């Protein structure tokens, strides 16, 4: 699994075709969560295809008083 930090708050995770997608989402979420600070949440925003490979797009989002910021 290849994880790239594309911005301070955005991550791209390259999907391996040899593993089930659900397992990869779980692993990718764990990797990205390690980068999240206290009070931040991790959101799977979508996916895109680059050079024939699927990339999952994650975003870190800070919450204040239960509201997304």
C-alpha cells in the first residue's frame, strides 16, 4: 500500500489489486489516523483513477464543539 500526503490535510492511498478493498480501506484509515492530531477526524472523500490504479482520497478535518470546521 502506497500512501502519499498530497497536502497538509489530504492523503492519497494507492490501492493494491491483490487485497480486498474493505481490508485496504481499513489499513489506509489506520495509517492516516496516525497522522491526525487530537480533535481531528479522518474522512474518505472519494476515489480516482491514475495511470490505471485506483487511489482513495482521505482528508483530515478538525472539529470544534462537535461541529466540523
